[in-house]
C-alpha cells in the first residue's frame, strides 16, 4: 500500500510566511534607545578611593534648601559611582553590567537625570537625543538594590519626562520603589532587581509628542542608607495590541490555508 502524499498549496506557503513575519514582528517590538553612560562605567573609579562623585553624562539634582554642606558630607557626594566587582567590593553584585555601579543616598531630593540639554560635572551635554514619537510607548528599566535603610520609609522613583519651557514634566506615572528587607535582603545574595516604568502610547495631540525624552532617578524620602543602581535601559515599544493583532492575522491565515491543503493517495 502506498503511503499518502501531501501536496502543500501555494496559499499555505504564503500563510506560513505571513505567520513567520508576524512572529518576528512580535519578538522585536522593543527597539533599544542609546543612553549615554548607561551602566555608569565613566568616569573610571580609582580603586584606591573606591568611589567617584563624577558621573559622566548625568546631571545631579540641585541642592535643596534644607541641606547644609559639612566637612563630613557635601551635596555633591550624595550621588556618585563605585566599583561593584571583586576584589574591590566585599559584597559584589551577581548581575552587575560592567564593573561599576552608581549610588544615591536615601535623602529627599537626591537624584540624577539625563536629557538632550542636561549637563554633567564637566558641563558636557547628556546626549539623550531621542524624542517621543506618536504611535509608540516607551519603556525604561533600571537595576536597583537598597541598603542600610528603614523598612517602609525610604522611597525612590524612576520616571520619564519632557521639558516645557525648561520645566520637567513627567510622562505617565513614575514607578515608586519602597525599601523593605523582604525585597532587599541585607544578607544577600546581592542581585540588582529591575524596576520598570512604561509610558502610555504617545498620541499626536499629546504635549510631549515630538519632544525630547528625559530620564529621572530620584530619592523621594529617606533617613539614611543608599540605593545602588546600574544598567539603564530605554526602549521604544510597539504597542502590544498591534503585535498581537499581527500574530492573530498570521495564525488565522495559516489555519485557513491549511484547511485548503489537498491530500493525494
């Protein structure tokens, strides 16, 4: 008895190709946007000093009125970089991107930001020149770990913004992180946890459409301790319903064409 033979129709081949393209579209629905000094590797920290308050491409938040500089602590020292890998770190992070990480003291108003006009310690422009484009959402990720803080008191925020006459206006809602030892175990293992913020889909009529993107990392409140941070990632995201619609269309075409496949004996 002859084995059955299957003849694949031309329409089935086309449908399979459409489905493959739909899968590819869904898998690349986030396009990365370059963030200067995203993993805080520049300046290069001198291992003999362990930390460096100079952070290339990032501007520090202005000194608030409540804070008074002292010989023990100046406002410039409230944020900086350190070496987070052996042998210079006694408690290294398992997932550090590169060798260095940034720190931010848990004090109200401490923070760093970057956009197309921000200036770092050397008056160098931040260099984040991407703009909010209609039809896309924007996703920001940051590796974070909190240390030596009071449970449910210290808070930080991660946000995206645009400038309106110089003022920073937040796009969407910031993501708030509250310190707790159940999340940030002081005994380790020391693993940076991803904090994510996503904007709504940009509409053509939005005030921020076409405006430059800005990134903010802020300490909202705290009585001591610090946040360690690394690996800033920014992406332009194709709205998920669009990707799902493409997949559904491709799968539907594949099923319809499959039903038309002819069988010969």
